[in-house]
């Protein structure tokens, strides 16, 4: 394990152009080139505010954490009661409507609704999040989101299920959105 910057940026001589763009782009996780940018006080990398979802000062992108990322308790994600409790805290109804309306930017929403089709295959290759939850919880989240918004099954699987899981990881692990996206791979 070691401490490393999440994004190479200008630290390896790639130039200011890479350093100034959203660091989430390096992971294919930038949710759109709009809105305010924030800067990590540790490494100086810039990010879109909505790509990190960090609301405390001093802002840290995650470069100060040990890699690979360690989950607090992997078994938590297999406990249906714990997950349902987290979903209640999220307020699933508002959460899904915010994604649908665009108030919560979602790269997945853009990809699967045809606004960024070149990334569809890349994103589908990352679809490993479902193994983190029990089959019962996957069905629960899908059915719950489909009751809130009328959507095809693949939208519930490809957009809402991972977004809910990311929000759960953010709350449970106390990390920002970018780190939650990266931690999905550890589940």
C-alpha cells in the first residue's frame, strides 16, 4: 500500500492542460463539463463539484488514502436489512427523481439515454456492482425505482442500481462520489 495522487496531472510532467481538467476524466467518471470546479488541497487537482460531491473543508479528492481502497466491512453489503435502512436514509423517491431531472448529474444517465453513446461499451464493462448485493436487494432496488419512474428494466439495472449503490457507499464509507465509484470495484 502507498500514498499516491489519484490523478497523474502535472506531477509527472503531462502539463497544466491535464491538471486543469476534471480529475474524474482520468477514470472515465466525469459527469459533465459544467458547473463549478473545486481543487483538492492535498494534490491541487481540479474536479467538477458534482463529480466529487464533497461539501466539507478542506476538500480532499482521496489522494491521501491508502490504495487499494479498503471497505469498512464488506459483509455489510450482503445484509439486506442494513441496505434497506441506508436506502430509507437516501430517500429513494427524491434521489431517483433528481437523477431523472438532471438535478443530480449522472454519467450513466447520459450514456444510456444516448447522450454519450461512445462510452456505452466502456461503462458496461465496469458493470460489476451487482455482485456486491444479494439478489433480493437487487430486485428490491430495481422494483422500487421502477415504481417511482416508469423505465425499462435495463435503465433500472444500468442507471439507478449503480447510482443507489454509489450513494450507499458514500454514506457508509464516508467518502466522496469519485472514491465511491472507484470502491465499487472492491466489492
